[in-house]
């Protein structure tokens, strides 16, 4: 994959890659994406849960919401996922930054019209957040076709994309070497909390456990 007019970097092009596997790694790790699109009242950005299936993104939302109705009409979309890995501190305030990995995908999405297929796609989104949630002895109920009537699911081909990474230390200048201030970077990680059961669940069923290999809770 090569850059396009929309994905080419104007600043720090050395941080950008167009490798599909690298972009997929970010999309798979991120719990949510942000979807940007234009409306009659101006640009809008909506956060939503997602899932990647091969070379497509699954995006879901209210069947009657602004995001779904606009996207389903064929409007151009910009989908972004960002993972913050830390904060970068320099000796000069102008060189403070963040360590991050971000992916950007451009394209259009199509609604899944068949209610059974849509229900299955919604189940896939749930499985992407909590692997194993809809299988096994203590599985949650799968989406049905009635629920699929008011929760829509879109498919978006991943064809035009880029990835940008910022890592390392601040780009301090020699003129600031004398500044007596700590410089370096502070790693940040997502730390899962202890699952809290509701009143009906109590201690009758095992809670999901965190699997750092997939950055997700897993229902065993």
C-alpha cells in the first residue's frame, strides 16, 4: 500500500507507514474508534465500538442515529484509532509530546441489510471486546433479529489507510542542555480493574479474566 493525497504525511513523514499488518495491529488492539463525517450542520466525530474482520471494519450504532443514517447513505468516512503509550517530557515545554500509535482509514461503509446477518455481525463485535463471551457454559444471550432492527451494523473496506507512530525522547535542542529539569518519557498502560458483579450475578458465575496477549478481558 502506498500513500494517497489523504494519507500522505506533511509533517514527520518518517513516522508514517502504510503497512497493512501494522495498521491492523492497532485496529485490533483499540477498544474503540472515532468516525468522522460531514453533515449539513458541519463535521461530526462519533466514538463507537468496532471489529476488524479480515480486510473490513465492522461499525455499529443506533439504526436511527445520525452516524448510521449518514454513513449508510454512502458519505465519506474517516475512521481513527489511537493508542497512547506514554507522555514525553523535554527540557523545553515546546518539545513535550506523547508517545502514541495511531491508524487512520478512509472510505465508505455499507449497511448489512439482512437482519440475521446483522445480528451475527453484532455478536462478532461483542466477541471482539470480550472474547468467548457468547460461547461456553456461562455465555450471554446472542443478539436476535428483533434487536438487529434498531442496532445497525456497517461494513467498511480497509483500502486507504496510514499509521503514525511517535516514540522515544523529546527533540530537545542544544541550547536547552543547561536547563535543570527532568527529561525523558513516562510509559502509560491500560490497567484493568477487578470485575464487579451485579446483584443477580453475585458469586454464582466466574468473571472474565484479563488476557494481556490480546489486551482484552476473556470469558473462559
